[in-house]
C-alpha cells in the first residue's frame, strides 16, 4: 500500500520515538510537589509546555503559545546524552552547549532530514533565546523549578547549598520574557526566604 | 505594576499549574522501555505529543500537527481525578466519560474562564474524535502502548491477560486517523504474537 520510501521514513521516525523514551529516566534536582520522588525531564517537559499554554498572556510581547510549548517539549531531549545540568552547577555549564549540541546532532539525526529540520530549528531557537517566543519559553523553564522549590520546602535548593542571591542572579533573565513573571518570581524568592526554605547569601550571614 | 485583576488571573493559572503536577503520580499499565518502572500519565502525554510532531505526514488527511500535539498534552489531565482507565478494562469504560467529564469541569475550572475555554475545547475535540486532528491524535494514543508492549515483551498485555484478538479489535480505530499507521500497528501485533509476547485469542487455543 505504501512506498518503500515512506516505510523507511516511518521506521526512522519510530526509532526516534523509542529513543526518546530514555528522557523519562533522566532525573532533575526538582522534587515532585507530593515529595515522593525527584522529577524526570520528560514529565518536566510536559509540565512546562502546559505552562506556556496557560501563561502566554503575561509575556512582554504577544507570543505564539503553541510554538513556545513546542520548544519546551523539545528543549530537554538532548539530556538523553548530555544529562541534566543543574541550574547552579557552574562547572557543568562550561561545556553544556558543546555537549548538548552533539546530543542534538545525534538524536534529531535519527529522523529523516526533513522531519528533523523544523524540530531542530525550534530547539536552536530556544537555546539562542533571542526571539520573543524563545525568551518567553526560557522564562517559564526558569520559573518552574522555583515553584517546585517553594512548594517542597526548598528541597533542591537546600540539597545543593543554593542561596537567595544565586536564585535572584540566575533567574532575573525571566524579565526578558516576562516582566510580570519576574515580579512574581521575586515574590516566590521572598516567600521562600521568609519560610526558611532558602538561605540569604553566605556573605550576609555575618551581617 | 500590574492590575489586581491580572494578579488574580496569574494566581489562578499558577494554582492550575501546581495542581497538574499530580498527573506525574498517575500510573499507566505500560512499562518504560528500559523495564525499570511503569509509565506515568504526565510523561506519556509528553511522549505521545512528540509522536504527533514526527508522524503527522502519515495521517489520512493533512493535519495540524501542533494542534494534535496540544490535544495529546491535555488529553489525560482528567486522570488526576478519574485515574487511568486501562484500554482493555471493559467495566471501567462504562462510566469513564462521566468520570472524566466531571474531572475536566473541576480541573479546567481552576483557570480563568477565558484561559480554560480553548484548552477545554481541545480536550472535548479529542474526546469526540470526529475531526481530522482528533482522529489522528487518538490514533497515536492507541499506537503508543502497542510499541511499549512490543519492546517490553508484552508486559502490560501479559499482566492483564490481553490477547491478540482484543488488541486488534481495540486498536483498529487507528485507521480512522491513519490507515498507514494501522497497517504498521498490525505488523506490531504480528511481531508480538510471533515472539510469544501476545497470546492468540483464547478461542483459538483449541484449534
């Protein structure tokens, strides 16, 4: 019924689908809100993509919410090879772009070239964080773990010795996508500090 | 900086985002391809939405792949209240629509009405399975667990006494979204039977 070519294409596409099942085994530092276990990068990708659909109105400029959601579905696929890099791990960030670029080459390379191209373009756009959609998507990817921390008593922050000054510095780029969400994120930091979930900067301990 | 109204809206939207974290704790019958654990409905939603992005060309008629992906991101949110209903659980399917409709009312009802409306409309469209996009999305939701079963030695089928005739009958609706994917799905059934992962129908045992 179908040409050999279309069957070859389908085989390659199914191989990609099977390959990305591995993202469900990549663990993040964030804990689920019920405190039962750490979050994996596949379910995170779903969650933050859903966030794009419901928070689009808060972007600095009109965004295509579904494009932002697609970027967020794709953004962590490279972690299958490169692993999850914790936001506050400075050393691991040194070669993050190189590791993830190689991973993108391999993983999207499983697909027929014309299937891969639009997905790789969305991944590149997210990474570059220059377009309105990509800045908004990146803002959500920063905000989400702050919410998980606030509602799990700062579990990932505390396990990794993260302080409020670092959370502030790392996440102020949220404002590039949404000033309103950065205002909200600052209330999250303040609430976490007030509840004792997030220490102030080490330098402030001697004040 | 922002009006009280927009802050109220953001609060409601964040409550929805926090609520749907619970989908990560809803377990399906399917096992991950690495055999380590059962799949949850949040990571499944991501995986099958990704499938829409790479398999769209195989639909019977031109589909909007991102609309199909959005439907698939949303389709299982109701399981937070209604639980996952196994495809071959006839008794549980009797009141599935009622349980899931009530869940959709509550969960999408957490959002401001105008944020909820387009998402609920996509959820309803998926459930009705009448449009081209929805038929394609439903086809993918049927195909995915067949792939997981084939690559985990029929683990969910065997745990639940599912036979090849039931898999055939349950999934032939895939053809309504994609004749090509139904042809492919039949090769999955044949391979699973040949490998001994999926028994033939009980009635054929006496042949």
